[in-house]
C-alpha cells in the first residue's frame, strides 16, 4: 500500500482492554475499530499511541469518593469531573493495548492520567491544561503538519485529543469509522462530532485515505 508522506501522523487513542467490550469502561462495538486501524496503519510512516494510565485511587474514580457512583459529577480542584468506574489502572490487564491491534510499527507511546489529582482526556494536556505529555513537541520535532485521530472514546479522549491537536496548529482529521463513543447520554457521540467539526477538524472515513 502507498505510504502517505511523512508530514502526516496517525494518533491511536486509548485502544485498551478496559475500553473494549467486557472491559471496566466498555465502549460498545469498540473492538470493531481494530481491523480498521490496522489497515490504516499501513498508510502512515509515523504512528503514535496514547495510553490511559492511572494510579490506583485516581480522583476520577467514583471509588475514590465516599458515597459516589460512576456517572456522578463532582468538582475536582475547580474542574467539573465525571466519575468513572476504576479503569486503566497502571500495569493491569485493563490498561494494556488490545493484542489484536498491530503495534509493530509504532514510533512512540504517550501515557496520560498519571497525576491522581487531575483527569486527562487529551493525549496532549491534562484537563487543567497544566500537565503536558510532550506529544505536541514530539509531533512538531518530526515535522508533522497533519494529524489523523482514531480510537476510543469518540466523546471523551478522542474528542479532546483532536481539539488540542487542532488548537496547536496541526491540520486535524478524525477518521469516523475508526472511533466509537461511550455515549453516557445517547447523543454524546453525535454532539462530539459536531463540536469537532465546528472547531475546523475534518471528518473523514478510512476509505478516503
Ligand atoms: C477515557 C474516560 C476516562 C477515554 C479515559 O479514553 O475516552 N474516558 N478515561
Ligand atoms: Zn481514564
């Protein structure tokens, strides 16, 4: 397959067991994107993965707050925080990448969510926009101009990664058949698509690449 020139990077967001069917924070049909991503990878010379990587007792976990359950909303150090089931606890199986996902051509992995006091949906910055994973500088140092985003979940980590990518000046593409929403509310996935489109992110299908 023809490789796209090197100014393009593929960013694979959080394709980890806890976000797949049977996982702690399962995205329905999340597994269906894996073959699509594997085929897409052949078209990129630069491939990056992000990995949600939380310590036990992360403050985004409902279990860290007495009397709270997943889906509850709290104020966490001044930021709205949705509380999640325990997920992607570092070094556990749930935090591992799906074995079916081809990892042989990956150039780098950026972990996020390590600070227990702040959640981190984006692969670039934490939700307070203080912590920086280094992904932006890394892409810049490689001469990347266009960033293609795939992975989970469309309405959280994919959306915020795409919005940060676009705001950092990368021409950003969301590959819509290579992502799925968690849909805490049934319209969340569609709302996320609209939000990304409004921000100037290109919505494309894998067949267009
Ligand atoms: C994610 C909620 C909490 C995601 C990660 O990868 O979309 N969502 N942590
Ligand atoms: Zn998380």
